[in-house]
C-alpha cells in the first residue's frame, strides 16, 4: 500500500530569530494581523448575546423561541443515553484522536479571564452559584465553576461582527507553526529555551530522563496552577498536561528539536532557515492545494474553537511510568475508542474531568455547551443554514438528520425548541453519512481556510511503502 502525505515547509519572513519562526505579527500580504496570536477569533456568523453585546445566552432567565435554555448539565441525558462499554473503531488508531488534539492546540487557545473572583464584589468564582462577571457557574445540584473567556481588545473589523460586540481571542497563532513546541509568544519562548546553550536547545527536565532521552521541564511556579499534585509544581506547561498522549506528543517534538539542533548546528551558520516540517494528509481530505488566496482570513473561527473538540482519552503519569515508547506503541497499535451516537463521550470526560485550578471534577460536555453560550454562539440550525443546508423545522426533519426517534425525543425534552440546540451537540448527534452533515462541513471549511490562507507555503509529495 502506498500512503501519500504532504510534507509542507512553511517559511515566515518576519521577525526571524534563531528559531526562524514568527510569533505574532507577520507579513501577510493583505492584513498583518490576520491569524496573529492574541487577536480575535473569526466570526462566521454574528454572535447572539442575551443583551446583544456581551452577556452569555442563559445569563438571565431569558426565553429563546418560547423556552428557557436548559441547564448545561442536562446534556448528560443525551450523552448518557449510551451504553458505557467502550468499543473499538475499526478504521482509526488512537493516534488520530491525539494528533487531532495536538494540532487543535497548535492553532487555537481561547484564554479565560484570569481573575478568580467577581469584579463587583470579589466573591470567589469557585464558590458562587450566581452569574457575576467573570463567573458563569454551571448548575448541577450545586454549582460547578466556569470562567468566561477573555474578550479581545484588538479589533480587526474584517468579519461579520457588529461593532461593540464582545469577541473572544485566540492566544496562539492560527497557523500550524509548532507553537506547541516553541510557544506562541517571545516571552514564553524564552522560558521554553535553554538560554545557556549556544546551540539553541530547548530546556529539558533536570530531574528525570529515560536512557539519556529527555523529558519536558516542570513549571517553576510554586504552587503551580495544576491541582493534580498540590503544592509541588511538578507539572508541565499549560495544556500539555491535559492527557498522557498529548504530553507524549509534545515530548517527542521537543526531543526532535534538540536532536536536529545538535545535528544541524551547521545549518544555522550557513543560514538555512530550518523552520518546521508538518505532515498533512490534507490532499486526501480536501483535494489538491489550490494555491494561496489573499482574500481568506486565516484566523481560526469562534465556531471551530468551540465545536471541534474531544474524543475519548486517559489520565496522566509520565516520567515514572516507563517512558514514551509504550504509550506511543499503544497510540499507533490500539484502535481509537469508537465514537458514535451510542458512545458520545466516556464517563471519564463527563464525570471525572480535571482541569487547571479547579478542585472539583468537571463535565466536559457541560463545559463545551457553557462555552458556546459564553461566546454567544448561534444554534445548530443557524449553522446548518450557514453550511447551505435546510434548517430542521420539525421533529421529523431532525429524525432524518439524527436517524433515531428515541434520541430526538431526548433532545427535544432537553431543549424544547429545535432552534435552541447547541451546534457542538447537534453536530455530534448527526448520523454519519447523512446528506447534510454540518459538523463535517464546518471542519472541512476550517481546514480549507487554513490551507489556502498561508502566503509562504511550499509543498511536495512523498510516498512511503
Ligand atoms: C480526550 C481527552 C481530552 C480532554 C480531557 C480535553 C479537555 C479539554 C478542555 C478541559 C478544554 C477547555 C474547555 C473549556 O473550558 O471551554 C478543551 C478545549 C478544546 N479541546 Fe479538548 N480535550 C480532549 C481531547 C480533545 C481532542 C481529541 C480534540 C480534537 C480532536 C480536542 C480539541 C479541543 C479544542 C479545539 C479546544 C478549544 C481550544 C481553545 O480554543 O481554547 N480536545 N479540551
Ligand atoms: C439581566 O438581569 C439583570 C439583573 O436582574 C438586569 O439588570 C439586566 O438588565 C438583565 N439583562 C437583560 C438583557 O435582560
Ligand atoms: C542546557 O544545555 C546544557 C548543555 O548545553 C545542559 O548541560 C543543561 O542541562 C541544559 N539545561 C536545561 C534546563 O535544559
């Protein structure tokens, strides 16, 4: 069997440093801020805030199409309609899932407001059940904490957003530029590099190594933001910790950097911009590359960042668990956990999710839904229309799309009205192979934008096998 992949070298000609890469503002032919770190996510449809400008949907007890929005925790009625046994996907390995998360993290990181307490009265967001900026807690029996995403202050008016409307930002560049290895900002890059090495090495863990192979350094902040090991600070940087396979992929990339740097010492002196190599399988997915299009804003869209999320995974232990190889072998060998309408998310994610700073275990489905409201994201039906599909106007329309009367009953019990269905959840519930698959269309469109909007691209074809 021959497998074709694109190997793509991306050169960026601005603020080239020893690492030969850009952080934020770049020479894009049309707008230098497009796709830059810490600028707004692109809006493909105008936001729908409760007050038109800023308040999340569901902030007050407003009604939408005659129904109050359901508690986000009620999504479990739909998620848990499934049998909990984890089945195996017959086509894909687990690596596909984790690679997806790794790439997502390279192109989008929506920062949350860093204040832990309400602006008005200083109440701790971890212990409040009422909505007061920046806390937007999720009611279960008590309340689970939720922090609103930061609004952006750099306003590039290139999209459909009415002036003054709150917009969320992307703190990393929208390009696949290995910001997961070098950091999306010059400041962070400094902390990730080994500044005492003349060769341009990345910093490594000073306490652990595996037969001379390096691990990522622990963060030096004490106590760290991660509560998995309180007070020790022994965690990796930021989202790298989210799940074990993700930490493994990051570690692998840093090892590769240091290996190439040592090997390629000569490359630096001869001025070759040894940037980065990305392996895409875009040709299979999108068809042939049609060239650079300077009318396309590459900024990751708000709907991408709030919907293209999550497939199943596992918890973290790395340095003490036999190193990278067993995990990597597992990722390549093991089938992905099957994700379908009966298996939407594992209980690990809906009941036992751990995130930085929050002592309680969270529910990722509820978080995704609440994030959609925080961002004023239009509903599933509006995104169907955006994708050029008919809206679902009746239950039987929805049964056609979802393929299950029982599931549609549950959806309608929770939401009351078809227009109120969240786009991430609606997308997840679509029957695969249905003629009008909104989730797939949005994903494809996002990748087309990403593919055609980078002005310094060189591609070639290799074949293996
Ligand atoms: C299976 C283990 C995973 C866990 C525990 C996890 C956890 C999380 C959490 C806690 C968030 C932030 C939620 C919020 O507050 O809004 C998030 C965001 C996100 N996740 Fe995952 N995730 C997992 C897998 C994945 C996978 C497989 C993908 C993609 C294929 C993915 C893509 C994303 C994206 C795009 C975001 C939003 C990024 C941003 O703009 O900030 N995740 N994830
Ligand atoms: C939401 O409720 C607050 C306080 O009850 C009120 O001041 C505000 O005007 C309401 N906003 C909307 C959009 O109804
Ligand atoms: C930095 O590099 C030097 C070798 O050049 C090495 O001895 C040292 O351990 C490295 N430090 C870190 C934090 O990676």
